[in-house]
C-alpha cells in the first residue's frame, strides 16, 4: 500500500567525503539522495540493516574512491576545521 507523505526542504550539513559516498551510492542504486537517506533512516529506526552484502561492498569501493576513512565509532567525535566554521 502506497502512503502519501509531505516532504520539506532542509539545509543539512554533512562531512564532504561522506556526502560524496552517499551521492555515489544513490546514483548506483538509481535513487535520489533524499530517498536513500529516508530509507537508511527508516531502517535504522527499526534496528534493521539498510544494505545487502553486495551494496556494502559497493559502499566500501566508494569509500576508497573518496578517501572516506570515518566509521561509526567516529560519529560523535568529529570536529569541523576552522575553515568550515
């Protein structure tokens, strides 16, 4: 059953390399960035993994391409450079 929703425009700041990986993954999956982020969020809210093993492999490749060396353990320890503030 399709559900009707209302979307809003938002200004979200993300780490530059993380955004590149997300955009690359959205392109690979033929999704909009918004649809990808909604899917990741909804899966996380139910404690369900959002990605298959094949998709995780692609994410690993994209992380290498964009030099993303951050992991979940870094999520609450990030500090913006003075350049970004």
